[in-house]
């Protein structure tokens, strides 16, 4: 009985322990993806009182330097869902002024 209870509790909480599942395409990787994901999770939780279970990413706009060596601005849609609730979030990423990192902002789409 204790074993069944443990398995049930683990399966109910595993999505919050392991984080959301991902589909789609994104320009982010490594630290930037982690930073954006943390902000998206906080935004989702503040709006829904729930942790996201699934995140689907879609690249909608990329503006590059004339020589195409660097991304200046990129817009993505992060569709985030959990607890039967879904939010569509526009994530805008841009090279910072010192050109040594990326700034980003999140806007909820209605």
C-alpha cells in the first residue's frame, strides 16, 4: 500500500519536479533558454497559480546584422499550458547595448 501511495504521489508531482515538456523551435539555448524559461514559468504561475506542464515555442521574426553574423532582434511565441489553462506569450530577445548578452521581455497575447 505504501509503495502504491508513493508511486501515485510521484506521478502527480513529477511534472513540477521534472519541469515542462517542450515542442517547437527556438533560437535560445543554454543559459538564455534557462533564463527565458524561468521568467515564463513565473509569469504563468502568477497568472494561473499553476506550474506549466507544456511549452511550445515558435520563431516568428528574426532580424540579423547585414552580414548575417549576429541576431539583432528575435520574436518568439511561447504557448504555455498547465492545469487546463493556456497562455500565449510573446518573447522578444535583442542583443544588449554592450553586445555581450541578450535582453528579453515577455508580453501576454490575448
